[in-house]
């Protein structure tokens, strides 16, 4: 069994694009074909969705909804936020920061 992969706003937004980069689609399909669970955290959906709404990108909004139905959506809850904090700290300890050391990673 492979570890799950959680999409942040940037890769999620790239995949929700009306015409996503074929390399991004290929990477997602490779993960899925290996049996990897691909997760969409609610906060990433929120970040992408608000930008798409702001710019009136209705086709990309439809793509985002398709991704949500195809992948595993993780709603925000207290246990989810606790797990997110644990994963954030683990990534930092392993030298794999996801942003500037002072950032909260929750824009």
C-alpha cells in the first residue's frame, strides 16, 4: 500500500484548469493507477475555488467539482486540523518545508 498524497492549492488549481498541463494529468493518473489515495483538503478547495469564482472561470469550477468527486475530499474538522498540524511538523523535521519557516501554510 502506498502513502496517501494530499494536494495543496497549487497542484489542485493546476489540475482544475480548463486545459491542464498533460504532465500534471499524467502524474495524477500514475498515482491513481498505483492505488495511491489522492486527497483534497477542504482548505485547498476553498483557496482554489475562491480564485476561480473571483475570475469567473466556470469551466475550471466544473473541473474542480469533478476532481472532488473523483478523489477523496477531506472536510475541515478538529481531527483533520490536528492531523494537518502533525503532518506539517513532520515535514519540517524531515527538512521538507512547504513554505517559508514563518508562514502558517493556511492561506
